[in-house]
C-alpha cells in the first residue's frame, strides 16, 4: 500500500481506532493494523470522509472578478470539501456542449479539488438535453428569476422532465415561482422588503409544481436551498425520488437578528424568520432535510456596498459550511452522524460518485480534525476572492489535513498541491 493513515476513523456511524490503507488513490483496506510505504499516525484526531458541496457558483467563466475555479476550489479545500458541483449561470451560461467542454477544460487547469458541472435547462436548449446528458453531472432548472438565472417557462416542465428521465441524470431546482415573484415584486430598501418580495408562497407553489410534474417519472430530483416552513411542510409528503437541501445561512440566520450591513445578507431565496430558521435546523437534525449545500454565490464587497435595491443577491459559504457544522457537532448541537450524512454520504449517493464514505473501493478522500483546534472565523483568513463572509466571528473547526485520492491536499493548514490537481468526476 502507498499510504496508511491511522486515527479515530468514522466508519459505519461510529469512530474506531484503526488504519486506512490507500493504493492508487483508492481505499484498499480498513483494519486495526496495516503496514505500508508511508504511515501517518494522527493519534486521537478524527478522520472523517471529506465533504461534497453539490451547489456552488464559482463564477468562472465571465464573472471572475468575483471568484474563479482556482480561488473557489482553494476555499473549498480549506473547508474540508474535496468535490464541488458548479452551477450553469456563468457568462456564457453552460447550456451547450461546446460551452460545457470549454468549462471543463478551464476548470481542469485551475481547480485544486475534484469537480462536476451542471448543464442549465432553458426554453431554447430542450432539444439538446440528450446530448448534454453525455457530459454533465446533472441538470439545473430555475423556476424563478434570480442572479443571472436561465429563463425557463414552467409550461415546459413536464415535457422537459420526461426527457431528463430518459438520461438517468439528477435534476436540481431553484424552486421559486416566477409568477408569484412578479406579483410580489416592489422597491426594496432592506431585508424585510426583500423577504416580502419573495414570500414563502413562491417556494411552496414551486415545490408543489415540481412534485406534480414528476408524478409517475422514475428519476432523481433535488430541491435546492429550501428556506421556509411552508416549503418544508410540502416536502414532508414528497415521494422518495425527491431530495431536498438547505444552506447554512437559511438554517442558522434569521432577519430578526442584527447581522450587519443588510446588503451582505441579501440572497435568493431570502433569509427568513427565526421560526423558519428553527424549523429548517430541526429538519436538518431529524432527517427531513437530506443535504447541506453552501450555495456559495460570492460578490465583491464593492458590489454589495451599494443601495439595497441595487445590491446583487448571494453570499459565500463553501469554506465555512463544514467547519461550522463540525463545531456544532463538538458542542452536541447536532450529531456527527447527521452532518456526515448531510455533507458526505447523501451527496455522493445522489450524484453517483465514489466518494463520501471511508470504505474499501472508494476514493481516498478524507479529512483530519482536531476537536481542540476550534477558532473564530475571520474573513482575512479565508480564501474566496470576494474577501468576506456572513459568518464573521462564528466558531468553527477547520480540518488540519485534507486528502483527495490519497494525496495530501492540505497539511497542517497549508496547501500542498498546485492548480489543476482537481479532476472532472463525470463519465
């Protein structure tokens, strides 16, 4: 074996003192005692699967003043994420095979970590779904307008889903109803106005539309960034082929709390009330929510520091998601089992990739965590190009080491590889 990593390893829901054997980038053995070419003993530190973030906007190409694959993937790496899935609302939008191929080539040159890429579905590329399915990690459909989103008419939804169902690819939804958004739109001066412009009926209506359109179809579908009690109530009755995700900002922040400059917390769907926040976090803890996703959507400080109505929606999160949850697990606010399911196991299952668990045959992607090594999040210490975080001064535990395919990506909080180390995880 090329490498042996020893420590308190998370296997089948519990931590066990044992060794992970790695050969050719894969986990080749998990046993009490192993011998190999290199042996690293992490003592009492925890060894967990690395995280997967199935919802990031790395802004590359076309918006690289906000973020690019190099900075976004480095931020992900320091946050214990070994694989991300990038959304299609870049410039140009990822809606054709050529643009898709170009984006893969770009990311392969820049990314520090492994990655997948979604294809966007618009009113104009419906006939390309089969061709796009040969390359893409899944499809993204925007049912409501948001930052640089792809226009899609919901009257096409059933027909499009039938086409996607024949490809065996995951379809993900931004579930806000456009008609309701138009009906409620108005001048926005603060976060309360933004919330009124995008009320929970937008989400509730859209999720109901998705469930109805999927009826009788054998396919996997995912509702992104659920934000409201009403949306959650609809999802309690969802069929088994529909999963749902929530972001840290929706389940940990609420508009009642004075969070700082309002424009920096403007996001779609909006941050809602403390009742919504608590319901979402309870859903995270009790298994109603399947996945935690960052919806990392960075904008520069200059872009955010304007009049509220002019400020773009979106905030960064890929580097802080896992570390905040690790701290909450240490404090027994949520169990390690739940956060590993939410950030590692379920995303890997949903996207059909060989990561997310420490077991023989899977990619040797794991992180090392010292529970005594907690800290306060500081923007100056993070790696996103945007240079700020909505979680300034929150407590977190960042991994000391991150391994991808058996290689040391992070060692003692220092990057060990160059741009381009990451690989596309598609077919």
